C-alpha cells in the first residue's frame, strides 16, 4: 500500500468517526437553550452576578478601608483592587458552572431533551458544544457586567484589563466543559450538592481574599492545582498590569481543561444515548 493510499484510508476512518459524533451544527442546540433562558425568571439568572458585587461592596469597600494595600507581586494595590479580579473570575465561573450543571442535569434526567436531539442528525459533540457555548455565554455576560462595575469604581488599573474579557471566555469555557462532563455522571438532585461542596472551598481558598503566600508550602501546592486559582491569577495580573510569563501557564491550564471536558462530555453523551 502506498503512503497516499494509507493516508486516504486513515482520513476516511477519522471522517467516519467524526461524522458519528458531530454534524457541525452546535448553534441549533445553543439557540434552543438561549430561547429557553429568555423565558425563565431573569431574577434567578441575575443572582449569579449580584453575589460577587455584594462581596465587593462589603469586603472590598467596607473591610478594605481597614486593611489598606496588598502586594500583587511587585505592585501595591488597594484591597478592593486586589479582590475585584478574583470576584470577576468567580463571576465567570459561577455563570458557566450553573448553566452547564443544573440545567444540563435536568435535561439529562428529567426533560429527556437529549434523546430527541440525538434522534436528529445532531451528534453528541454538537449537543456538548452547544450546551457548553451557552454556559460560556452566560459566564461571559456575568464577567462583562462585573467588569463594568470595576471600571465604574476605578478598579481597572491598567490598559491590559481589556485582555481580561478573552481571559474570562477561556475560564468560562474550561468550567463549562468540565462541568457538563462531570454532571453527566449524576443521577439524583442530592448529588448536585457536591458541586457547592467543591465550589465554596475553592472560592474561599484560591487567593480570593488574601495572597496565596499566607499558606504553608504544602497547602500552597494544593491551592495551585485548583482551576479557580489559575483563573484568579490570570485576571488579577491583567487588571493590575502585572504581566509575567506565568500568565501563559494559566492559559495552557484552561486549554487542557477545555479539551478534557469536551472529550468527557462527548464520550458520556455517546455512551448514554447512542448504545
């Protein structure tokens, strides 16, 4: 067999495999989710944005007057400017996780929507991508609204804060992808409590309210493995203007998170509905 024939056969196998999971139309799934979101109670949706704003007002402005300045790795900033980027990353995470877990859980186990979708030409990757993109959109909207609050009160300290928006997109993409993959294993509402069990400690400990240097070295290593810590450090560096090569490592971390989440979500949907 010639090298050309081998290449053609390999490409054919790859195309057949991709064709079994992807029809190239995740936009249809995303559009359906957007229409459903528009008809829901917008107060519930807005609550995910209001929570970090309340933290900023109570801790950043209130407690910040007692704390003074904080070192962000070579630059002294106000306490409000220190926690605002962390709350910004958290806002993107909250929007992405809530949409890719609770909404997807209902559709998987009660709404039975995915069976109907996969009875059409749509494949598991179309469904996974469509739902993840919708979760990404919600996370991005939360983050963009919070960025507006930061700009209004003067907490964006550098022009590089403009890069925080694409950073929020990759943060939301990472959490949405992994969230959908993980929730596909859950069967009861009580299992959803594990999401809060993981998110709350991660929110409190990932250098959100104090520098990671306060931890002992062993604890610091654990914190540095958490995805929210990477998101906070990325956004904090961009909004305060402390640009270092380490920021690229945070981007690579989330790129890997996106890849793992997409593969996990697609594999699970295929296993659940295309037996």
